[in-house]
């Protein structure tokens, strides 16, 4: 499993790193000072934000259900394409 993480302490503390190691996750470190490279900013949430627009949710449960339905309805290629975009963005920063 590939796991993308930023440099927040909660992800880099010994307890978190031990769990990643225990589960044999391959870590993709986030380049320092590069918030524009976070996948949630450029491919995960923009479309969800457009879909929900100005919609107001009456309960947290309704919001959670609609969010889960949105992500479960996406084709697997959506996620693999997003990871390819991440690779391209990182390459442009490191070049």
C-alpha cells in the first residue's frame, strides 16, 4: 500500500511510523513547504466542492453518507489518474 503523508508531526511521530512499518506501507513523503502538491487540493476535493456547492446538510450523518457515496461512486481510474498527476507535479517541482 502506498501512503501519502505530509510532514505534520502526527504522521512522523514514532508511534505512527511504527504502524506504517508494521503494515508494510510504502510512504510517499510530501515535499517540504509545498502545500499546493497535496492531492486533496488538486484532485480529491475540488469536484466534491463543486458537487455540493452551496448545499447545507441538516445532519453530520447526511453529509457523511453523501460524501461516502460520492467517493464510492468514482471509478478506480479516478484515483490512479490522481496519483499520476501527483507524480507529474512532484517532478515539476524537483526539476
